């Protein structure tokens, strides 16, 4: 899907709104001024002065107003052993994961591609580190993001996770394989276009990451960079984090329904108590589909279940 972003003055936006007055729709995203929908294009204007044209007819519609399209003309500078100096303003494919530290629930990994022209729009709708957002806010933003950015979502459910872990695979290797696969999916989606950089939210040293995926048929190495807190470096990683968190929340809700009560997130004492309740009501074998069995919480929950 094509996305084109223009920068306009308030007067120009009013003129554009007038032009599409017969196509205006009631649903306007957070930070938006108006939205309109034609047969093959959705037009959304934002208070920041940005206006996005989205859909198969985006290019044709944007051309009607394209006298101030934003471009980043300077070439990125790559510094050996570090991130590109202008990475925050580049077209980047970012990846992140959610759920690795939660006892209940799956691991969700997302890779998302954000073109430089779309960076302002994502910031306008509130894209930032998912850890700074409530679940309600994440849901609201993610529903917009999935229609804007090319992405790949992979989910490692508990049963498969436990099988891999019990076979000797570390969580780090699982994550590396998922990141590499998700990035590969997005590269295929956007081909022949290529990102200026690929940024992975770092969970392991670079050499170990590539060691983990060395047996894969397709390994992404070109322009791949690693950084901790990468969601603060480029909005693509923040977008990936939000979509991954949204997917995690939805899976978590389904697990709570299956459990018959609301499951707590994280790995605290409340989690031990919830797992103990699950053991008491459904049996110890039920944990296989709900939790990451190798966490220390399992033994604590087993002991607690004997006292209930």
C-alpha cells in the first residue's frame, strides 16, 4: 500500500478539506483534523500540518497538492562500528519483541518498515516506546499502524516455546530466529525497495546473534545494526514494539478466557499465585499452554498449589 505525506499550511489544509467535503468521514485519528475517503485513497490531515494519502490512488491524489512534499536529500553517513549518523531520519526497517520476561503469554516479534516521509505521521499519531503507553493507548495506535506500515508479526506460543526450550534451545536463539524471519518477510513485501538500514532492538551481542541464525537459508546481514533502547533511536522500532505489544495483549486476553480468570503480566508473586490457582483448577499439565515452564515461577506455583 502506498503512503505519501505532504506538509501544508492551515489555509492549504482548509482548501483541501473543502475539496474533499463530499468524501469526509466521521472517524478521525488522534491528532487529526479531518479524514476523507475516495474510491481508492484515504486522506488524513493532522494538526501538525502533515497530510497523508494512503491507498492505490495515493500518488494520483497527492500530485494534486504536491508542491511541498518533504524529502531528506542528504546522504546517510555510515561510521564503522556504530549506527549511521542520520539514522533517525532515514527509511529504516526496525524490529522488536514483547513477552520474553512474562511468565504467562507468548513471545511476539515484529519487524516494521517506516519510510522517511512517513516518520512525521507516526509521531503525530503518538508512536513511541510501548513501555511508556497504556494498553488502551497501544490498542488505539496499533490499529492505525497496521494499515500504514509494512510489517511482519510472528508469535511463538507457549507450547512451542516449551518444546524448543526443553530441546536445548535458548530463548536468545529463539528470538534471533524470529527477528531474522520477520525482517526477511518485510524485505519481500517492500521489494524491490530496500531500507537504508535495518535496526534490531539489541537483546544479545551482534556476533552471538549471527551465530544463532547461521544455519538459516536466508540471513539478513546487509545494513543491519543493533542497539539497546532502539525504540528511542528510530520510530520504526517503536512502531514494531507497539504492534508486538498489541498482539501480545490480544493473545493474553485469550489465555485469560481459557484460564477462566484474569492472568497477571510479568513474573511477580501475583503470577505465582495465579499459576497455583491454574494448577489447582486444571492440573499441572495445563501449564504447558499458558506459561514458560523453565521460569522459576513454576516451582513456586507448584508449592503454592499444595497449600490452597
